C-alpha cells in the first residue's frame, strides 16, 4: 500500500555536535527517523510556546 504524501518543506541546518548526538541517541532508542523525531520535538515545543500568553513567550520562561 502506498503512503499518503504529506505537504512538506525541505530544511537544511547545522546542529551543534552535542545536540546532534542527543538526537541520534534518541532516534536509536525510539526507532524514529531523525525527520520524524525532529518534527515531533519541534511541534511539541512550538505548541507549548504559542499556548502561553504573549507576555510569557520566552525561551527562558518557566512556570
């Protein structure tokens, strides 16, 4: 059965080696591809970020 193609954009980026190593370990442990893991991680982070009131939208804000 063919997979349904989702709309996507290509993104190329450089990651700090320590961040890449953590992502690689995460993917080995979970069985997710780097693409799927990155999508899930970014979606969770950005959803939580935008769910906060604008006055509390900061990378360093803690409840």
